[in-house]
């Protein structure tokens, strides 16, 4: 993906809070688990006989609650 100069200029003109919000939205759109969720996944794998599908469902439920 290429970031155009127009998009770069718009990102650079955002306030700090707006920029953080854009980054958060990008993270959500790319469905990148946070370090907290990664740690939870690791814990589940070690201590719980859940399948990966069940763990992913738990993580999605957690994300839904946080929104």
C-alpha cells in the first residue's frame, strides 16, 4: 500500500488526539490483536483446553465489550 502525499499531509495536520484515533481505527481495521489480547491468548493456550476457534471467539467478545 502506498500513502499518497495528500494523505500524508492530512495525517500530519491532525491534532495529537485525532491522530491517535486514526491509528486506533487502523489497528481495529487490520484486526491486529493488542499485546493484552496476545497475552490472554497465550494464557488460554497454556491453561485451558479451548480450541483456537473458541479462543478467537472469546477475544472477539472481549473486543465487543470494550467498544
